[in-house]
């Protein structure tokens, strides 16, 4: 897939499952985007990923550039440079879950 960045560059990316080796990068991305998303510890992130129905990363040239976790009560999407961080406690309010 491709996305156009705000400075009009086209960037190829893939969306894949979040792997344990991604956790350090995902935590760094999360913390770089506080207060849009809440600050968490590695233990909290590991729990969030383990309990999520789905945990994905956006991979740009082998580098994790963003992530998404979701379950029935919480969606967290953080993709810096491409979109705004989103956090909701009501997934049913989003078109994807209607």
C-alpha cells in the first residue's frame, strides 16, 4: 500500500501483526504521542497487546512507523506523520464496527 505524506511524498507501507520484537519501538511511539494517547509502561503495553483482539503495526521499509490495538472496549491507533492518534472507548461509534 502507499500513502501520501503531508509534504507530498509517497510512502510504501505494509500492515502486519505486532510481534514481540516490535514492543520497544511501539512503546517509544506511544510515549512520543502523549497526551494524544496515555502514557504506559512496558508491562502495561504487553498486557494491552496480549488482551487485544488485534494488534498491528505499520511497517515502512522494515521500520515500525505506527501501531493499532483494538478490542471490544478500546481502540488505540498511533501513526505519527500520517494521521492523528485516535483513542476511543466506544468502538461501536466508528463505521468499522457498525
